[in-house]
């Protein structure tokens, strides 16, 4: 993978796995896709792209390997915002310049896409993907400089990730990279059993054209 042009080389990686999975009816991290639990698939992907990886969740997941790092969700904010704040705080404390954030329920994201995203990262400026007219804050690289502006927005009552990401982009902390039509399919978000069925059918069609 081409080394991203940022100080310190590869970023730190954070797997966001703190969701309640209420619509799925079971923990999404443990859903098996192509013979592998989602958490293991996503962790392996991040480890290939990052020099240090942790999981952000409200409590340490019982599926996480004993020697793997866990970051507790931040106390302020709601939903995945808490994981994002925790990710940036952990990255800043460790002295790394960037945090590559990936949600556990994006099972189609590839190393190629993440590598392309990282190639656009610069010192003090991360990258977020845009799929048609919406941003995807849960597959993005954030600079640690975004921590304080993000925290201030959240403490001011803003918890919508789309709005938060747009504000960070307006402040020059995130560059927006528009996805190609073929890349857009990688942003498939798995929230319900119907999504899981659709994903399985797609994988079968790929294996048996």
C-alpha cells in the first residue's frame, strides 16, 4: 500500500463497534459474512492500513482478543459520535496525527478504497467520502486537530454526524472525496436481517456469475 503523505506515516485505526444492533436483533459485530465474523474482517482490514488499531465501544467487547486495544466511548454525544470523539482523543494522546475510522457494519469496504482515501490525506487535514449527496463519517480519516472543534459542536447540542462532518469540511479539517459509481457499492450499510440476506445474495452472485 502506498504510504500516505502525512507526518508519522500510516494513521491509527479505530473500529467503531458500540452500536446496540437493535434493528439487526443481534450483535452486528458477530454476524458471519463469507465465513468470518464482521469484527474480525474489519480489524484485519484496518491492521493492513494502519500502524496501530483499537476498538471503540461503550464496554470492552467480549469477542475482542485479549491483547487488542479497546477505547471507551466518550461521555458526551450520542450514538457513533461518542465513538468518534473517543477515537480522536485516543489518537491525540498517543501522539499520532490521524485516525482512520471504520464502522463495523460496512462489510463491503475494501483495502483499495481505504488506500485511495489515505492517499489524499495531508497534515492537519483528513478525508471523508461523499456518496451522491451524502457524506459517510463512519469511513473517513480525521486529523487530531478536529477533536476540539468536534467536541465543541457536540457539547453545543449537535449530534448529527452529517452536519458535524460538513462543519469540519467547511473549516478545512476534512477534504471531501466523491466516490465513483463502482466505489459507492462499498458503502453498503448492514443494519437489518434483510440487509444481511441481500449481502449474502450479492456474494453468491459474485462467486457464481
